[in-house]
C-alpha cells in the first residue's frame, strides 16, 4: 500500500504560480509512476502530468499544460512536485496526486487550486 498526501493548493490570480507537493509513504519502493490529475466541477478527472520512476527523465503532460507546468520528483524525500506557472481560470480544479505500482493505483485526497480572473 502507498499513501499520498498533497499540499500547496490555494487561491491565485491569473498569471500567477503555485507549486503542489505530494509526499508518499508506505511501500514507496514499489512505485513505478507518479503523477498529478485534476477534476473541475462537472467534469471527469483528467491527467495533468506523470513521471516515470523506473525511467528517469521520462514525463508526460496534457496538451493544455505543456510549457506551463513542470513535474519533478525528490526520490530521497519520496515527494513529487507540480510547478504551475502562467495559471488561468481554466486551471481551477481539485488536483490529485497519483501513484502506480504493480499492484494498483493510489490517490491522494486532493488539494483545491482556484485561479481568479
């Protein structure tokens, strides 16, 4: 089992930046992928970015965030980050941390990001 706890959400004006953090605990040695998803009201949860643990440097981004968001990890701290720049109101959502290992998928409780215009 893997437990995930997010932090760093909040309210920011359009054009601003936020950095989300997610600490992993439990069987962290088994994690192969870490990432971030988001869900806005009335919509389905969607991928924001993922990063491979087994293939360092390999990351994947949604087209809507490419060039603005950066995912990174600190393996020593078992933490994944999402640096979000040039935020727009369309980025408003609950952001969920995600981890995958060979036994399944794991989710954090979510952190709210609100971007005002």
